[in-house]
C-alpha cells in the first residue's frame, strides 16, 4: 500500500475552539454547529470573558440537545433532599470540561441561579459538587442551562485511577529533592573536599538521605514493574532501568562509606529517576484527560425509566422493568424495552438502533422498538411487552469482555525490543565486569556501572512517550481524542475504513437544498411558516425553524397550531387555513411533487426540498483515503437504496455500500472484512457489536450512551479530516520511533566500545547519558511539534496545516 500522506489544505481556525474549519463548510467561521450555537449564546448572555480565560484551549462542542431527558437525575435529587438540614449536596459527573474557562462559566451560571449555596468544579476529574437551599433551587433547570453550552451531566461514576494521583505526587517529591541534591553537588564541583571536615560530612549525609528518598519514592514504580515482569517471565525496559538505579545508588553509597562523598553520583541518579518519572507521566497524561472528558458509561445499569405504579410515578432502573409495566417516556428519553403505545399517536426516532434518519409516527397499539427516542414535545405512555432482560438492548449495551492475560498482536513489537534490549544490556555489563575483574573489584564494578548507565534506555523512556504525547495533542487539536493506550500502535495497520451512514457521514439532521426558497418568502408568510415549524419537534420542522429564524421570522405566542402525525402542521388564521407538510395533504389538488409544502387554502405558496446534511468534507476525505490505498466501505442500517445513493454522491463503488444491516449483520460484515486491519466509525447502538469485531473503532456521538465507552477514540466537530490525519500521523510516529531506536542503538554501540576499552568512567557516563537524552528530546520536538491555523477573525493570510 502506498504510504499515507497528509495534505491538509489551507484552513482557518474556528472562532470558538480553534479547530480547523472543514473545507466546504457552510459556516466559514466555525468548525461545527455546536461551536456556532455556543459562541452566539456566550455573547448573547454577556459571557464573552470565557474566551479570554480559555486562551485558545477550548474544545469543539457537540450540538446541544434541546430535549434531553433527566430521568436519571430524579432519584439522585430525591436522595439528596431526603437528608436533614437546610442545605442539600449532590455530586455529579460532567462531560466536556477541559480548562479554567469551563470552571468560570459553570460558576457564573450557578451564581445567576437563585437558591444556590455553592458549586465546586473539579476539572481534572470531570466532576461537580453543588449545594443548594431547601425549596429555593431548581437542579434540573440549572443543569439544562449548563448543558445548553455543550456540556453533559450524569451520575457520579468517575473515580481517579491510582496512577493518576500516584505519579504526579511521586514526581513532585522527586523534583523537589533532586533540586536540593543538585545544590549540594555544586559545592563538591567547586572545591568542597573532605578536608573541610564537618561541612563536607553534612553535605554528604544530606545527599545520601535525600537520594535514598528519591530512589524509594521515584524508583518504586520501576522496581515493582521489573519484579512483576521477572515473576511472569517477561523482560521489559523497566528491568535495566531498575538495575541501573540500584547499581549507581550502591556505588555512591560505597563511596560515601569510604569518605569520598565528592565522588558520588547522586546528582546524576536523582536526575535520571526524575526524568524516568516524567516519561512515565507523559504516557498517561493525555489519555486520562481524554477519558475524563466523557461521562462514564454504565451500560444497561445506567438506564432509568419512569414506571406508573397506581397513582404514583416511580423512577426505577431499566433492569427492574417487567412485561406489562406502564412507562412514561418524556421528550428526548429512551424506550428501554419493546413496548405498545397507549396514546392516540406519538413520534419516535429510531436512528440509534436502525440507522434510519426519519422520525416514525406510531398510532395507538403500535409497536415502539427498544432503543427508540421520544421525538415529540409531549410525554408518551407505553406498555412494556417484555422484561428488560429480554430486551435487544441488553446485548448491545454490554461491555466487550477483556482479554486478560493475552498479549495483543500489535504489542509484540515493543515486547520483542524490550526483551532483546534487556538481555543485551545484562550480557554486556556482565562481560565488562568479567573482563576487568583481574584489574580489581572496584575497577570492574566501575566498568559494569558505566555500561549500565550508558546503555540505560533513558532517552527512549523519555523521547518515545514525548513523541506519543505530541501526536495525541496534535490529534486533539484536530478534534480526535484518543482513549486507548495502544491505538497509535494499531492505526498503521489499518487498510480498510468502514463508515456508518446516519450520524457518522451525515450529521443527523436535515438541510435545505435551496435556501433561496426561504429568502423568497414575504415577511408575513415567513412568520406564518415559523409559527407552525417552531411548534413541532419533527426533523423537517427543526430545519425550517432554524432557516426561518436566520431570516428574521417572528413568533406569535397566540397561534393555535395542530399537528397531524404523519402529515404535517395546520394553522387557522383570519386569512385562511395554512398547512405545512406532505404535498398530498397540504395541497392535494395542486399536483405538487416531492418536498415539504407550505399551502394556504389548499394552494401551494412555497415548496421546500430537504436532504440529509452530509459532513462538508466527507467526499474529499473519503476520496483521499482511497487515493492513499485504503478501502472505504459504507455499512448502514438505513434502506439499501438510500445507502447506495449516498455512496454514489460520495464517489464510492456501490458494491462497497451495504444497506439494511442489522446489528448482527454489521458485526458479521466487519468480521468477514477484518484481517486485523479495519477501522470502524459509527454512532448508534446498532454499531455496538461491530465495534467489538474491528481492530479499532471510534464514534462522533459523544452525547449518547454506550459507544463512547467502547470506542478507542472519539471525534468532535463536523469534519472527517482527523481520521485521515490520525492514520498519517500514526505512520509518522512509527517511523519516528524506529529512528529513535536506531539512533539509540548507534549511540549505545559506540558507548559500549568505549566502556569495554576502559575509557568510560561512571562520571563520564553520567554526562553522556543526559546529553544523549537531551539530543533525542530536541529531535523529537523538532520533528513532531505542530503548527496551528490562524483564527477566523484574523486578517492575515491563512496558515497551512501540515501533518
């Protein structure tokens, strides 16, 4: 396959988050509708200070959900308010918090809400703790307000990982102690000798005890890892690191015992331990930040429903639902089981489970499938047909089983490198010790220690994590957030890229084919259309509402609009009866073809043609992926003809566009295509099983449950260029790692020869080791540091973004 190259075109940065605006986007100043919405909201509410606090570090925003359900919140608030006292406390997880500007914004919104006592935001963990006064604060209203700015709240499930608190603490202690040891070492370098008596002994003892603390505190993660590796029969890079620390420490202790504290290597040892901790911390920093950006997924256990029990309405876990239960499904909420509609009619969106973008109208007695969302503006009443344990959602919501004890294929490279490195280093050190033993025990030990110091993978231990950190940070700026530790090692193997359609290649909403149809309306007609469309939650109505509002349409609070499910909207005015909907219903005698028709007294006034809104750069990015040698497939639960039409529009072969795929079919297709070389991108629970079959998987749907928790990465913004960039950057990262290994091997070869010739003392080795590390770090920074595009508000030329 040809090498993947990056050819990101000249781009400008989003005014809200600074991410590149996709080429061909309708909005030229924002990367997505979410950023545009939140930007306008911040300015309208006088919250522009957010941008000065963000300092260009904001993240793309998922388009806020206007009708998101809060069933999960009710039992939590009830439990909090059952406690005695005038003030109640509740801890919640929050998604989307990433900087000081987010903390300020939440506190400012909380301050504006009456009845609040205090709000504590923990951006590092993604949690909030709010306190409010009895009977004076509306928790749901506050959360809805904050979520309108692109955040999401959920039950408190996030817990700090041990390493996330352990490593920074150890690193802080080691940095502080190392700085003090360096000061004592300077005194030895400038002439402090044993003849100075008490001062010399004091500085020597302080260096010894502080260095002992550094070895115990900072070296413990490497000692533990090396010991576990030995017990399990695995040799990895932590073993020579741990041996190097212990031998350099032991050699220095011997020098102290001989009264020569000025010949110890405590300063080098402390620096070495601290740098190794920095490398280890870099490995996990970005990944943990990306994981905490999202809410934690609890699978089926995280689903709640309102169950009618006599005259009461009780919020219960979905797992407790039984056949025959009567459920109340609020707007935007999920139907957790197959159910029967009890109301006269209702509207449901099933794109999450079927991939079909249309809203379905269900009549009384009709079946409502598990996984459907209430798409109406009023609650729906349904009767469960099955127990929740028999719901098809249970299998789709389960977490993929971990393959404990099995080493993935993509991890074998590092295992092989580590094993060979360790064996070679130990063999060379023992050889040096044996060759110089006839010259004396002390001289042989010096040679062995020198060999362990110069061959210690310190440079690799810092430069490689730095390379991964730089690559992941670059991907964050492009809107791709890595969640799996080994994703960047798997991406170079990808040869097939598989896309879901609805919500993945499309944006899950409709758009006008011709915006001129709205602009051509007379102001009064525009207001009539707005009065009808604004009172419906149908996707067509939402699209028309946004377009009409953009053209300055006015809303009349007294308008009485009737919605006819499956047909459209009707408004009776003094000037006649207006209808907005299907042509056969709105203007039955006019012979109007396709499209949504606005009619008065049965006569068409305007026709609006709509289509699925495709991501602006989808065609270009899919073409670029194919040109780089990747197979591109379209796999969807939507109707086959729609899928084939989408493939034709995007320039894909129809034989690589599969429609009508159930969740099991998608999983089988991925399993058939996968040769440990597939990347799958999907947004619905119907993609859940396919996620488990692919080599790596990602989702743009971070506002819905299940998939973000199963994904190896997630996307923000409306562009797809980050997929291609991630493939290109992963290849570049792999080449960089190979170069770093080659340079390290060359350096070690020369250093070993010098050591075996007896020309390398521990002091010279201590100088050579940090110099080699610094050289590799500078080389990595120069090769992988990115450049950002200019802001959309800048008047200067656009900056080209290179991979």
